[in-house]
């Protein structure tokens, strides 16, 4: 066993799989992202088992979390996406059960899942983000068109994977987009649409991974483009000059710090013609599938999928009770 210090946080490095004990990979759940969670969970489970970890799948949609204790699990790899798994709820339950788990804690998870509060914190810390307003009804829809212009991105505040997101090109489309988003979350954001390049920066154990540029022929990087489409392009190197990529990575680390996120995750940006990166969102439990971005970025540094899953599991030691 050794320790790695990054960004002021000490991470325990594990050499022997037995030190992890019996590991539950939480996957599935009941959110709109259940399908992707099952894909992530299976990939992670297979990777851990291939490295000799005593791991098993656990779906909280069909089993109460208290069974984690009665079944003898000693730590948890959280592979749940969306509300209930990525928003601090399951993290709080695991804290109560006394089980260490991967990634961000209760506060960082809750804030990271809430796009509105993430944007407010980012703005206060000097991290640029597209202009936005909160939509609460028809009057706000009219105001959004006036203040933000068209097109507009409409998003539920607490969904991931672009679930419930719409690109609105005309004022007539906005009320329907708001209703669709508010069916998933009462808090809805209208955000100025930025035409430019999309970038993402993965975070692993306090360090920023290489930035990835994302290109899709679709109107935006939606759910289908993220997980299933074969025409999405991922560029590593991302095409930015060294100083520009370093600035992007620092913005990602700053966003992680101000939201209280930790362990691992991903921060997404868009860059317009002025070259200024604008924060879109933070992901505290990103996908770990064949189309996922953090595994791609890790691979560019020589870290394969199994090693990445192992290193993420190492972050659970930061949550052990002493």
C-alpha cells in the first residue's frame, strides 16, 4: 500500500485486491438513466473481477440497501447515474450504513447534479458559464427569448446524459420544451446556445486528464450521440494549444473544488469563437461504457479500463471511518 497526494488530497494506492474486501458495484437503479447505468456497472464489474477483486453486482431497484451490510459487502463502487444515484441520496444512505464508496460525497454529489447551483457557484468563483435564466412558466419563456436570444438550450436542472434537454430555435418551441423538461424536474434552466466546440476534462484522483474535443453531426451532443451513435468523433489530442488546454484543465479542477466534488468525474465545456471555455456541467459519476469519455482520456495516459476502474475504487478509502 502506498499513498498519492494530488491537489492537496491524499489518495491511498492499493497493490493487493484483497485489501478492497468484498465490493458491491451499484448499478441499475430507477432513474431515466438506468439503461446506461447497467452498461457502466457491467463494464466496471467485469474489469474489477479481471483484476482479482471480489466484486458483485447490486441493483438498488430490486434490493434494499441494507442488504449491502447483511450480505457482507465492505465497500461500494457507485455506477448509478441520475437522480437517486448521482445526487447525494445513495451517498447519504451509504454514510449512514458505514460503507465507504467511490467518488464524491453527499455535498459534492448534490451540488454537481444540480446544474443551477453549479452555475451559481462557478460564476461566484470566476469560472465562465453561458448566460441563463430559470424558467418557471410562460412569462419566463418570453423573457428568455428577449434576454438570451435564439437558439436556446432548455434543461431540467437535475438530469444527466442530456435527458430532457432541447435545442429551441424559435419562440414558439420554447413552452413545449419547458413542459418536457419540467416533467422531469420542477427546476428548469434556459441557457444561451453557444455555437462552438465542445470539450470535456476527466478528473482522476485530483489530477486532470487530457482534454477531449467532441464532434457530432447532430444538433447537439445528445443521449443518442453520447452512448450509441457511431458518427460522434472524439479527438485526443483535443487540438488546443498547450496553454489553452492547461487553462481548460485548471477550470475543470476549480469547478471540482468549488462544488465539493472529489475522487473522479468529468467537467464539460463549450468554447465559442472568442476562445473562452464556458462551463456546461459537472458529472460526478460519468459513464463507463464503450462510448464514454473518462476511459478514453485515461487510455491516452496509458491507463487501461481495468486500471481505471481499480483507481476509482481506490477513492473509496477516502470515505473510510477511522
